[in-house]
């Protein structure tokens, strides 16, 4: 007897709004596998997002963009919870994240797809003004430069050294 079975594995999806404090990418394994688990690594587009090895986090092995923005459960060796918390996700974090755990060989590979929704602001034509929300992960320094551009790459607004610079704006947006 010969029989074929097609197996389809769905990648779990997590959706959050931009601006939330954190999002958790869930990954749990059976506790019996824990003894064979000296390393856990979360990646995104070949970048190391979070590395746990020999009983502790290894921030020096992580891509610099993620060093202060991720954390894992401290009791993961007891609980089997390998979930990753990503702090202050933005639309740039939208991607598929992969977690590997291994001893001598890869014991487990799991993917989680994260979609960070960009706020949609709808207004009626002709309204006097509209506020476009934007929050940063870290406080901006005194020397920071913030630029707003439209879909045609025209400069809408410039703020540098905590003051506006209308002379750098596209003429359509001056005095607006």
C-alpha cells in the first residue's frame, strides 16, 4: 500500500499597531528538550535579533539595532518558553522572525510573522489641519534632525536642533 499525505505548516502571524509598548513573538517547546538546549537564536533577514547561550543573553552577538529592544523569559530553561519580546515595534520591524534552538544540531526551527500596522489618518478634504502621529523608541538628542517627506519625496517639514527650518521645506508646504 502506498499513500501520500500533504503537510502544510502555517506560519503564525502577529499583528500590532505601531506605537504599542511591546509585542511578543510566541515560541514554546516541550520541557524535555530543554536539557539539550545550550543556544537559542532569533533572527530576522539574517540579522541576529536575540541570542541566548550558556544560560544567559548574549547582547554582544546581536545586531546592534536590536540590542536594547528585545528580551526573553529568564526562566526559559525551566518553562520551555522561548518567546521573544520586541519593544516599541515600528513598521520597519514588519517581517518574518525565525527562532533556532540547538545543541550539537538544530533541534527546532520556528517562524513567526510580525506585521506592524501603520496608523491611518483619514480627514475630510478642506480641513484646516491634521496631526500625523509619530513616536520614537528613544528620546531625541538636542542635535537630532527630523524630516517629514511626502510620497514624491518633497520635504514637508524639517526640525533640527529642536527648532523648525521652513527654508528647507518644499515651497508647497511653507506656511502650511
